[in-house]
C-alpha cells in the first residue's frame, strides 16, 4: 500500500490528532461581572457654626488613601468658607461611613474663582481612610483618548427637578460628545466659558437622570474588567451644568490633563506616589479586596506562564536572533502549523534588522529558520494590513504537535479562543512580568465590526474577506490582555483544536471594541503552494529507450541500479514516495532498481522491509492492538532477570528501541522477551547478540535517541509475534498515528 500523499492542507487534524480536542475548553458557564459599587465616592461638607449639622454641598472621588479629587469651586462656599469635613463609604447607607476632617485644600494654580477653567482641586484628609469592601481609592484614566461609549456620573444631588436630595448615592449613565458639538451649547462668550471650551474640558450628555446641585466635584468614571471584578477609573470631575431641568450636556474637567499635577502634589505632601502606581494594572490590583458573596470570575481569562504550562500554548513560538537571550522586541509570535512550519505576519519577519534567525518553542528549545516566505501581494509601503502573512520554514521538526488550520468559511458569532499577554506589575521593582493568557471572543461580521478610528484608518480599502473580526465585552483594564501579533485565533465548539487565523491588529484582545486577524482560509491556495509537495512529472519520470532488462543504470543523484522487472523491485516505491526520480528501462514494466544492497545479507533485510506488508498480511487480525510487535528488553544474570525497556520488532532479528533506555545502566541489556506483552502464555526469551546505539545520540538533548537490538536467533512469525512494517516515506507523516502505552 502506498503511503498517504497529501493533496490538500485540510488534513492536518487527521494527520496529527487521533481525536481532535481543544487545547482549552470553552466556558462551562455564563460569566457574571460584578459591579464593585462606587467605593471611591466622597461627600464634602460644611459644618454649621453650632456643629449641629453638616451641609454636604459637593462631591468628590477618593484617589489616594488620604486625598479626594474634586472641583476647585468646592474649595469654598458662597460665603468664602472652606469645607471642613468629608465622608466616604456611604453609597448604600451610613452604616459603613467614615467621616474625617479636612486639613488642606489645594486648588490647581491656574484656577480662578467662579471659573470653570482648571476647575480641579485636591482635598487632604486628617488621616488615611480604612480601605475595605466599601471604601477604596479609584484609579485615574490618564489616557487622552476616551474610547468608551458609556460613562457614569454619580453624586448625592437631586435625581430630578424639585426633588429632594436623596440619602444614598445615585449614578447616571452619560455619553461623551465632542467639544465641537458641545460648543453649540456653550459658545464663546457664554458664562463660565467665555473663551470657549478648552482641551482640558469634556462634555457628556445625560441619558436619563439629571446632575443636580450637590454633584459638583463628583466623578465621571468608567468601569473596566480587571480579571476579577469591575474596577472604576476616574475620567473627569463634574464642573458645570445648566440645571436639573436641562437636557444640555454637562462640562467636566478631563483628569488625563492633570495626571502630572496630581502626582506631583501628592509627592509634595509626603506621599509615595509615582506614575507607576497609577498605571492601570498596578492601580486596579492594589486595592482589590475579595468579596465572599461574589462568585469569582477569574475564569473569564485563562492565564498561563508560557515557560511553565505548555499544555495551553505549546504551539505558539517566539522569534529570536542567534540566541534565546537576544529576543526580538517587536511583540510578535508565530503559530506552529506543521512540525517544521510556523505561520506569522509579514511585518513580524520583514525587517532586515530584526529578521529572526531562530524560533523559540514554549519549552525554550531553539530551532534555526531555514527560509522565510512573505505573501507576494503584501506591500507594506501601501498598507500593512492586507496580505500580511508569512511562512517560516524550520531546519528541523519541533518535538511538539502543531496546530491545524481551519479552511472553512466565516461564521458570525462563532466562539473563538485567542492568545494574548498580560504584564503583571511588581510594585517593589516597578517592573512587569510577562505571562501568556488565553481568552474567549466571538467572531463578528464586517457589518458588526465597528473598529476604532485609529484602526479603521489603517484599512483604506476597508475590511476584506481575508480579515477575521472578533470581539468580547466588557472593556478591560489596559494591560489585562494585550494582543500579540501573529498569535493564533482558535476555533472552538464543533471544530475544536483548529486555528482560524492569526492576530493582526487591535488592542485589549478585542474586549470592548473589535480586533482583527488574518483568516487562513483566504490564503489557502498560497499556503498549499508552499506546504504541499511539488511533483514535476517531466523531471521525476524518465524513460531511457536505450536500456533493457539486466542493464546497469544510474540516477541523476548518483544512485546506481540495475534494470529490473518492476514487481521485483519494491524499493522503487520508496523513490516515488520521496518524490525522487524514477527511470524506466525501455518500457513501463522495467525500472532502474537501486542497488542499495549488494551484500546478500543486506539485500535480505532490505527485501524484508520492502515486502513487509505483503509478507505478514495473513497474520494480521482486527483484534490485534499492536502488541504483536512489542517486546520487553531486559538484563539477566545468574541471580536475577529484570525488564526495564520496551522495543518494537522490525524484522525477524531486529528490534528498535530508545537509546536513552538501553544505555541508562552500566551494562547493556542481554535478553528480549517476545510475545509476552498481553499474556505470558506465548512468550519466550531470546538472547541479544548486539546492541547498536545511534552514533549521533546525545544524552543531554536526547537527539537521535534510537538504537537497534540484534537478536541471536530469528523469530518465527505467528499471530502473536511478527515484525511491524517501517514507514519509509521521509517527507510525509501517516494519516493516522497511534502511541502505545506499554507502561500500564
């Protein structure tokens, strides 16, 4: 039977996996996100002269254990009296309230009384608050880009015109609008904005509830998922509104414009504040407090250190130049789709200065790059994001299973699994540790794929059929999951264990807004032209009309032979399987049969290998499980007989085994037990004549880990014991492969 010859690249799952299974199971349950409340919300008040009551006239946000951020206009009331008290922890009730004295108020130096410009201030408390489940500082959104479709504002003001001030905190969703549009409500010359809106101000429109007096200085914030719960990030400080009965947008001070001033002010007041401590992932993790009544949602993100857990992403590789200590810092990776082939993006391997010379497997092993082929239609001078795909061929096979490509059509809402990375902060060293994570997303159709402008602008021709768009919700804390260029996008559910595409562009692993990958199916023809064997019949088959039966012949590669009747030359099949030239002598019935073996004994072994399938066909039954070929290899002396290795009978006097097992003891083995794997009834012991370890075997790396055991006498083939046939195709693997577990 001729070995299986590939005519398509769709067969990967059959070739490499007996039963294709997903590397990571799909979520077993719906994920629930928990609102962490508004533990940063604060009230700012004025105590009456007789100390009988406190008027809470302003709001604020706790941003440090003893500092509240509020509006500069809250630095004094209409009588120019500063507030003297603040309280936190009252967003549900007064039960957990913490009330502290105000010891200082620091207005922004550019603020002027009764002005909305630079309307921001810091309120210093007498001591640190007690951080718990109801009170915790908020994080600051210090990116000028505010990309969230919905924000929240909160305060203790009235929730509608002429309604009483509520005792509990209320929050309302708002939508940001551009300053240009907002200027139609607040043109130059308007009260409080006589110079028009400035870049440190932003506008947002109320979706239902109004902001009312008592909310000035309060938070404009967004909630982002940090892997465990929703973390609040302060985007703005409420500065000005037209009243409870107005639907006009409100004005907020943009916190990102004042990040440096806030940090410097904290430092001047003796706080150990640094920019690093306000980095999103650092801040979001600093004040995390588990809540016993909440279900843990960490499974939303499946995380695993790439250097520890190969079971998650052993098929994902990184790139390096010469040495593993010389990685290429371009946020790139690749996906092993054949034992010696890696798929990645063209931009990852195009730059001559950073072109990889090696790939680094998840276990740290390096394999040298043989060649890199960029898609012929890729043109980085026009656009980086069309035909951005490359094939990296390796000089040797990786000792891990590759990941198979999926070449079917798109399916909106298809569940996908992507590989990203998280940089876990270390506050002691102010450095990050990189770990690899995997998370679930869903495929989106081109209509559903509403890319952020920063990415849609990179696609002047729009999305094409080659693009695979995916998304999930909600928005993530930046750094929780970053896209890795060239990493796999896996298909799960009914087609588990397949790679649909590779990551191309996007952020936050597609959470909150879509990201885009390259779909493999769109490039199937090109991939097949590179990965499938090329057969040129004009050069592979040659008829020499001058040759006839019995003549000596010679191939272009130097192999000498004899013109032999085709049925008498089993070795000719090996040349066909390996895409080597075949010469016919005069007609199609006589072939140039290679003279690989001239010694009669060697010819006998070669014939046994080549004729194995036909020779032992009558001994094969459906009930056999491979144990008929398996043997135990052992050590025997005058006192003891022990077996410690397994092998496989490949001829009537030859056994193949691992060199590492046979050489682990001081003495080489001297006996083989055949026919005793399933039952000792048919077993017998055969002495070993010679053990031959592969000359290039390396104990440290286990390279060339193979040995031949020659028996003293031949084995008489039977249904219980007979040689297995050797797969002799050096370019292709069998369609189906099984591994026998002989150790149980």
